[in-house]
């Protein structure tokens, strides 16, 4: 019976219900098979599908006349064991991307638009670079890109032949920041000549992101920051499939209503098995010139969200006109600002480096070389 049940796959988790630990007790009496099945959550939308598959598999057995299913729900521990397994499977079956294996991938996401994802992306990227890191920035906001302007990098992207690849690869635009480096791609940097324009026209969102993941010659990277489009859905699911080692940084505003929306982003992360690296609260308390604090967008949303999803609140960026002005001028506030927002971005970047073991080793080390092979990193001396 168990062997037959191994053919029943949970489509969401991508593995069979026996190895996932969903199939429990099996009893057979008088041609009736009674089987206990634990769902990850009680209201699992896949229940009907799983039921149909179990019946179809078991009823082929000559002794089986009837199949009865007792539905149950997993405990928190069982659920987390299943998630670990599914994450592992996703990792194993993910196709190779051109993103170097040593790079830590962080996608900056939120439940709704306009909360400061792009501002957080460029400032964290700049802060990481200022601390000696080589940082890739992938603008996954394909139609609503803002990264080229916010980093003052309007140049068109070039494509080049790269050894070991049969088609030309996109070369990211570079900007040096102190001892570090930014390597940036965005649809806002695409040449508008006929051929290239054609290449992108009509592409689905996820297809475009996939192209950035597969066809960019990133070289050596310590971090890859992905600026997510507003909303979640497709792109996040696509990332989970193509680059399952992506960690999410969830940006929220201090308002409790925003926090509720951000929980949806966290739920989506869970369903796509992406790890959440932490929460960043943006547009926190505004301090006026006289030193008085105003909680313009409410208070406590970031901490409440972090607690609710069980991750760290990495920081709180205050509202500061300099953040917006820096974005408009293409000079992230973290590079020139002297205020609290700049200091907070620097602190969060240091925190991220500290919890990324490889990056800690490489911090301040300039003796890195690109290997010829795409996606392979050779590091010498540290
Ligand atoms: N801490 C801050 N203080 C002041 N202004 C800010 C702050 N953070 C972001 N802004 C401003 O708020 C606006 C929205 O920010 P941003 O574009 O980064 O959000 P987003 O989440 O990327 O938006 P979208 O969902 O449209 O991509 C911008 O004008 C930006 O300059
Ligand atoms: Mg944005």
C-alpha cells in the first residue's frame, strides 16, 4: 500500500505523500482501506486533488474495494520538517543560473507598493559596497524600474561573448563605491535598438527575470540584491523555482494596516519556501529640525510583523527628506547623508555582512579574482 501511495505527489510540495510524512496509519479490513492523511494546514486547497489521487492509486489494487481517508493536520514541528524537505527538493531540482554560487541572494519585497523597496535596495547595496563588498543589483521591477535613476546609472547595457557560453551575455553596468563595487541590471538600461527591444517585447515578467538570472555575466559577487516589483505573485514564485536559495527582506511601514499586508508577503514566502532574512521598517518616526519626533505613519508595525513571522527586525529607517532627495539625485543617502537614515542603512548592512559567513571572511579583502568559467568563483588569500 505504501508503495502505491508513493505515486501520490503533493503538487505544491513537489514530493510524494509518504516521504513527506503526510500518509499515516493504514488499515485494511474487508477490502476497505482506511488511511490517515495529514495536511500541512486544515484548509489545504489541494485536499480534493490529493484525495482523488489516493483513490486512483489504491483502487487499482485487486483487494481494494473501498478507500476511506481520515484527514488530519500537521503539528508545527511536522510542518517545519516538511518545509525543510521541500526546500531541499527545490534546491536539488533548480536549474543552474548565472548567479555565482558564493553570492548571498536577498530579494527586497513587500506586500504593497510604495513602502520603499527600491530605496532600501539601493541604500543597502551602496552600504554593502562601501563596506568592501561586490554587490549585484537586479531590478526585477521590469515595467516600473527605478534603479537606474536612483543609482544614477542610465547607461545602456552591453552584451558580450563569454567563454563557455554559446550566446552573448549581458554585462552589468558598474559603479565603484569606495573599496566595493555595484554591478547593476535593469530593463531601464536596455538599448532601444530594434533587435534588443524585440527580445524583450511581449516577454512575461518572470521570463524577463529569468533572463536576468541566466544571461547576465555577474562575475564574482558577495551579494545579489533583487528589487522586487510591488505585489508579489509571479516573480516571487519564479524566484523560488529558479533561485530557491533567495532570502527575502520584507519592507513594511510602521502602520498596522501595512503590517497586515506585509504578512501576506510572508505567507507567500512560506508557500514558495523562501527563507525570510528579516524585516526592515521604513518611514519610521520623523524627527523635525527642533528634535521633536512625529510618528507620521504610525508605530510598531515593523516589530509586530517581525514577531508575528518569527524573524528579526533588522532596523527602522526614519522618514527623512534626504532619502527621497538622494533617490531623485541618484546618490543614495547612505553615501552622503549624515542623518539617522544613513546611519541605520550602514548598521543594517553591517548586520547582514556579519550574519553571512563568507562575506565576513571577504570583508576588506581585495585579492579576489574572476575565474574564466561562468558562475565559478576563485578566491585567493584573505
Ligand atoms: N525613509 C524615507 N524617507 C523619506 N522618503 C522616503 C523614504 N523611503 C522612501 N521614500 C520615498 O518614498 C517613495 C517610494 O519609495 P520607493 O520607490 O523606494 O518605494 P517602492 O516600494 O520601491 O515603490 P514601488 O512599489 O512603486 O516599487 C519615493 O519617492 C522615495 O523617495
Ligand atoms: Mg520600487
